[in-house]
C-alpha cells in the first residue's frame, strides 16, 4: 500500500525527490523508514531510478522510452492546442476583468443612493426655508405678488418699443426725402436740424 502511494506521488510530481522531501510532502502520512523501504522496492522493480550525490540519495521516476515519435508529436500538438485555448480564455477573462474594473471605478466616482437622498433632503429643506423667508419679507413690507405687475410692465414696454420703431421709421423716411435735394452730407443735415443719432 505504501509503495503505491509513493509511486503515485512520484509520477504525479515527475521530478527528483529525496526520502525526507517525500515524507514532508506527504505531510508525515508515511514514516521515513516506510518511504525508504518503498523507494528500495520501486528501484528494484525498475519503476524508480536512484541517484547518489555524496551521502544524499535522490529518486525520480523511470522515464518510459517505448513511445514512438508519432505519438509524442500528437501529444505535443494536443498540448499546444490546449495551451492556445487556455490562452484565449485567459485573454477573454482579462478583458472582462478590465471592463468590470472600469465599471467599478465609475461606480466609485458617482455618489451613492444614500448620499443622493441626503442631498435631496437638504435642498428641499433649503427651498422650504427660503420660501418661508420670502413670505415673511412680503408680509413685513406689505408687498404683493409681483408676477402680475411685472407682466403688465413688460406688455407696456413692448407697446412703447413698437411705437418708437414706427415713429423712427417715419422720421427716417422724411429725412431721406430731404437729403435727396440737400446739398450737404447727412451729418451736416442732422447738425443743421439738431438731430442726434442714437442706437436703440
């Protein structure tokens, strides 16, 4: 049983290990002497290779050399294809992460619903306060609502502007008639009559 655990671990990791390394990586599931015994049996069976470096013994799985070149090329192509799929998936995920980060940054820069409700309440309170203040001032000064007065004044101003334009046009036409037979310039005529030009 311990031999199978050690062999499975060595095949899965597929790199050299010492006895202590295997004991630590198996989280002391097997003792050092049990692991060493399993190593010795697996080396004897040819499933592991033992290398001695001074006093240190290192073990690694015996590599199978009976696979033909075509099969190895097929496996390599499959691995490259799989690597390409994984890379494209990674690029899609990175793009999605960037989109989400941009969205998150936008959300962080805008105010929260609670803050918006708080601002709305503050502004409503300010409007109420100013409305009360306006009402008090109108009561104290005895003022009335000036909207109607303003409308009447604007209407009267409009009437006067139209009348002014009409009369200005009449005067301009008369002056043009006089200028047809006047020997001097327009400025001289205006000075003689006493007209001051105004732009309105």
